[in-house]
C-alpha cells in the first residue's frame, strides 16, 4: 500500500478510507515536526497531507523522491512552492469550495465587530469600569453598517458570498477584481477601480489570494484614500495588507477601525496592532467551524487518494503535472 504522512493532528480518528487504503504515519501533535524529523519521515512517502501552517518547499521535495501528491486542507496554497512541486512532477490539491460560507460569515463578523467597537467595549466591560460610571448617551459610538457602501476587493467565491449577505443590510456593493464579472453585476454589485472603491466605501473587505502581484496591495497609499472613520477587514492572507501601514493608519483614524484574521509572519502579530483599541484581531479562524473543518479534511483525504490511485483529483492546483503520468499506484 502507498505510504502517507499526515503532518499534524487534524481530526481524530482518521477517516477509514485513508487508514484502509494507505500505510499512514501521523504526527499526532498540533506542533509541526522539526526539519530533521520531517525529512526522515518523508522518505518513502507517496503522499503528504498538510495544513496552512506547513511550508512545503524544495527541501521537502528533496527529502521525498517518491512523493506524488501534496494535499492541503485549506483553500489557500501560498504555503506550498507550487512551481517546485510542478517541476518535480508532484500534484498539489486544495479544498476551495467548502470554506466559502464559513469564511464569508467571519468576514461579516469582523465588519460588524470593528464598526460597532465590540472588542474595545467588551474589554472595557470586563475591566469592571461600567458599574463605576454608569450608562452614557454617547458611550461607544460606532459606525452604521445598514444602508452604507460595502467595497469588496476580490470577487471570487468568497467575495460573492459576502456580496449576497450585504443585501440583507440594504447596502450598495462595489467591488474591484482583475476583470468585471457578469454574475456580480446581475446581483447588484458595481465594478469600480480600486481607487474609487477605497474612496467611496464605508466598509472595505479584502478577499484576494496572496501572490507576488497582491503583496501589500493595501498599503499606506491605499489606506490614505479611505474615508475617515471607514472600516477595513482582511480575511485574505497575511501580506496582502501591509500590517505596519494599517497600524499607523488606524492611529490617524483613516480608516477608523479594522478587523483582521490574517497577518504577515503569523502566528506573530505586528506589536503595534496589539496595542490599538480600534482593531479587532482574530487568530486566523475563517474556516473554524466543526462542520467546515471536518469537511475540509475529508476533501483533502479524497484528493490525496484520488491522486495516488490514478484518478484526477477534484481540486487540482497544477494540472500540468498530469502530462508527466507520474500518478497511479506506487
């Protein structure tokens, strides 16, 4: 049977379809293996199942000459050197469709929490300050969401799910994408330039994939174009927004609030962000529901087995590898 390495604890117990079809080596811890242990356990592996916290690079591939597929239990795959995998004839798969609703829901949670100052007001309440001062008419005034303008940067599946939810808030929706999308226009979302979106939107949410082209897509210049008091939410990937620039902009009130689920260099978070009261910080929990994470793992397993058993995986990142005819039974 083919050998598979599962790099960390995902779900317990492992699905029967994996354990019955493969010899499985699992790192039954949440922490990643160190490089020496990882490379030793990769030898002879035909498949590896990873998460967004695993960095798959040329060193991995050199340690695993038998490797045929890297299956990630995530929508994003910027933690994988796809070009290196392609050169080595290794398939890369991901889990895109199943994360849409949970991630869109979290985006809305961050919009609402940041706009209405939920994080800061909860911290104030927990500090015990409320009984000593009582209720005041001008306490914790935030920004309206209903009836305002929502700007979506990146109109893929998650962006479109966010736009659909905006209808319930009677919002005007504008979006910026590489190109206009007919379906988005039919749903009432207006295509605009990035500059116009930043200038017009009361709430901006960033949902683009990370790539060299989108690195610091939202930086100091873009933040300066936003409305004073506007809200910025990033549920895309760390590095799409310049964390240092957003910290400086938040201190100046442009934007007035932010909600962040992803960070440059995570799990490290820019220390200036930690000190600010007008930003809601979440530890990359966009897909963190029981149902979504379970489905993601099951789909990652299915992708892995399909690749090793000679079938085309449903969610293949680098289909050009199929021309090498390296998939199939070991």
